[in-house]
């Protein structure tokens, strides 16, 4: 489904131009002329990103941005402040109010599109972690203990030996921190820092050629010790292609090479804050929760986790005005596998099936084992075409390669049937007032029942196939 961008700009020509640019890139665009109209639109179906013009309504725009960051439901909404920022203080004011980035007019369309993609990716990751944390709380688990940790250093990657000491005071809390100075060749040769930095600042000037610059970003994002670190790139004017490519390769933020010290500080602090929050959320997934909510045979989530998480997916989909898909999966003739080869063989098949299913789903999708050979898949932000394509991919993944048993190299052909149910206007998800006199959970129960009915239809049609519920 297309992502939605809300454009707030007092100039009608700007709104028309942005509408055309963004629509041609595949986004659904909503526009309004002032912050008052924007607040009304934000109280309804939420957009995925906000383009907020700061010209002509500076105070109101800053107040709106600050209010978004104070609202738990809206604080992760990415905001790009646009306008003709007359002074460095204007840019700083927008960042201090909570804008994720500031783009000065006339801005380069290449950078605009890359920045939007980068912010949407970052928000997806944050929302996924928050969704799983909400499910954890819904299950009644206490807060994970917060471990004490010393501030992590910041690394500056540059061939310019003067750059690190010059900008380090502008990046660190209180102006004091350990700043590691790394030469690009150190990163490319695989040299690791003695302590993993929380933030890498990468010099994107002419001192590093394009190929090495892109390789540095790829290396940092692919290594286990730096995969989750924040990456900020310093880019001089006139290097829009390099800047856009940096974002697409995993950079979290771009800063002008000549940015004011306060702007660098605000950008660095925002990245470090998000990095700490993401690390804390990831840590909850490694706590004792796994033992209580995972299936010991396959390592997948079990029913105890799946149902509350499905409710969170439904509530989030309702808030965003998006569809989601529920799939009921069942292995065909699984009893015959147990009868012919033994239960140990059946268990091994289930483990391998779980791995194949995981390999063919998105990280944001829910996969759970809810019965003997029965699985549940829930796919947020998914329409009927995407759900059918995913189901066909899963069926093919099971059918196309026989399952080999570890003990005697026996190969077993296995097939899978899937029933799909899409949410719709009548399936708003759980929450107060979800339906006239209807308990919120009943909608999800109905969806799962209809997914099971579609699964039965797939079995009746000959198995090894999929069926989409007509409801």
C-alpha cells in the first residue's frame, strides 16, 4: 500500500509542485495550507510522514512540531521542515522543536526522495520494536532491568586529521566524550574500534572517493558490531548524488559540512537518543519473555504471544487506516509423515518448515505455531494482492524442495495449504467502541475463523494451494 505524506505549506504553488513530485514517486499525498488544518487532519487517519513548511508560519509550525514530540501517539511521526531558512539559528530552531531534518528551498528532489525513504525505514523499525514491546506489556511482563552503561564513544571517519578534534566538542553531551579518529582505510581494512561507537560521523567531502565512501557505509551496516550504530554523514554543497546514495545505503542523517555547531549537536543528540531507545527495545526481546512465548520445537512464537500481538497489529492498522492480513497455514497429510517415518521425523519437518516460512516473510510479519502442524501468519500494512503473493511464495517454499531427515538422509515431500482473511472497514481492530455492541476481540476471532474456513476451502480444492476469504 502506498505511504501517505502530509504536505503543509502556505504557498499553493509549493503544494502543487510537491504533490506532483511525491505522487510520481508512488506516495499518496495530502495537502493543507496551515497548521490549523494540519492538526485537524492529524487527529484522523495518520500520515506516514509530515513535510512542514516553516515560512510564513514559523511560530505555529514550531509549536506543531513540538506538540507532536510530546504526544505518545505521534512522537515517532517523521517531520521534515522546509522553507527558506535565513540564518543558522532558524535551522537550529526547527531541529530543537523536534524536526528530523531541515531542507532549505530550493531543495534537490534527489535528496528529498532519499531522505523520505530513509526516515520511513527508520520509523518502520521503531514501530516494529514498539509493537513488540506493547505486546510484552500486554502479556503482563515487568520492565526489563536497565543495565548501567558508560557513555559510548563517537567515531569520526575522515582522512582529515583535524576534523575529529574540531567537531567532537559539538557532538558530545556537555562537550566532553571520547572521540575516535578513524581513517577510511582503517574501516575498509576491517579494523574494529576497541569499543563500539554509538555514533559514526563520516566525512563525505572530496577527500574520500565515491567507491570508498559507499563501501564504508556498506561495511558499517553489515558488520555485527556496528550494525545498530547511528551513522551521520557530513556532505558539502553540490554533492546531492552522494548524499542521496548515502541515505539509501543506511546513513541515518545528513548534515551540511559547514553546519553550525549547535545544529551538529542537536542532530547528534537526536541520533544518540534514538539509538539508545532502539537498543533498549531490542534488549526486551532477549529477556525471559522468549521462554514464555516461544514454541520450544520450532523457536517460533506460540499462541500465547500471537493473539495479543495480533490485537496490537489490528489496533495499529486501525489507527493508520491500513489493511492487514491473517493467514491460517496447515501442512497437508502431516499425520502420514508421523505414521510412516515416526514422530522424530515429524518434529524435524516442523523445524525445517518453520525456517523456510521465516525466510520468506518480512521482519515485521508475525509467524507463530498455534497447533501441531498449524501456523498463523499476520502481515501488517498488506492488501489482497500482497497477501496472495506472500502466500504463494510460502506454498512454493514448502513444495519445491523435499525435506531431508538428518538421521538416514530420507527425503520427504511436503505441501502446505493456506487460508487468507483481509481486514476491511468492518474489522477496525480492538479498542473501545470498535463496533455497536460487539466485543472488540470478537472481530479478530471472526477473522481467524474465516481464515480457517478459507484454509478448509484450500484443502477441499486439493491442497497445496491458497484460498482467500470472500468476507
